[in-house]
């Protein structure tokens, strides 16, 4: 008579407690119930093991190889489940949190930092990675290769000063009219006053290459003149924000800007 008294509480406890398990079913399962709610598998947890089942949500959101990156140039990301190691073909969809300022390394789940390259063997330029914009990386056995589209590289002899534009490292000299033609022939344009100032403030070393006012493509204060910027005519020193105007027929330094 004591067995039923012991069994009943155990049975109630088993019914009340949530049960969780994974089944290994070596056969095809047909979900053909008469109602939509009958044709689904529920309760798949985060796949902590490589052999664990993956829910449709995890597959659609790419949760197994997509992650938010931490850091600026030395990036880290954690994937679930963590990869056992860096193997050729390992694919990571990275969502940067910051704009990079130089070459980039990536450390996946503490496996160690690995160089990130574009165009096979080229280190990333500053501003190649942008906050919130995913970038696809594939491990080639040695480094991570960027396989998704990046901003266009800066032309030779120029560098990026924003995520969208580049400026010549060194100035050339010509009239204002010829400067516009030369820049257009190089698939660029004469820098605007705003672009020139932004580049100067972003890269302080640029001031070391300025030795006179430089042409910019902005409205001048005097009719018939062209705008120039970058020099203190009183102190005879470079300056990121001081401007003046002169005849567009004068020969003066200038820099081209390019869209990325």
C-alpha cells in the first residue's frame, strides 16, 4: 500500500517540472500536422556544441558566425558556439563598433589576434571599417581576408581623411583653372575649403607640407577671384583655417580630393 503513496508525488513532480532534452533522430522527420502550430520544432537552445541543433532563428540571424566586434584596430569577437581553432574557410560576419584608424587584427573567442587583409595582401586603411556596417571575413589559413565590399582605396599619393574621401599627400602648383582640370583628369576634384580644413585638422602632419596659401574650390569674397586657404600671411606659418583670395590666373599650390 505504500508504493502508490510514494509514486503519486513523484508523478506530480515530473509533470510540474519543465523537462528539457535533445534527441538524436537518425531518420527523416515529416512535420505534417493539420494545423500550423503542429508543424514546428520548439525550444532549441543556443548551440553550445558544434553538433548541437540550430534553431531557424539562429540560422536566419547567422548567430553562429556573426558577432559585434569590440575595439578599434585590435578587434575581438565572440561566436556561439566558439570555433575550435582558425581553419581555412572559417567565415566571420563582423559588425564593427568603431572606425578603424590603421591596420586591423581580429581575435575570435580568445584564439589569438590574426591580421586582417584586403586584396589578398593589403592591410586595411584607416576608416575601412565603419560602425554598424557588417564586413565579411574568411580565414585563408594565415590571415582573415575581407570578402565584402570596402570603400575604394585612395589613389597613389593620397590618404583618407574621412570614411568617404581622400586628399593628396603633397601639393602641386598651377593656376586655379588648371588645378580643376588636373584633378578631374585624375578622377578627383579640387578640394573644397571644408574638405581641406577637415583634412588639415584630422592629420596635423599635413601642416608640415604647407608653405603657402593653396587653391580650394569654394566661393571667394571678391568677384573674379578664387578662394585659397592654409596660411597665415602675417605670421608666415601654416594654418588649418585661415583663408584669402587671389586671381585664378596665379600659380599657387593645390591638392586634389577623391571620393572613396
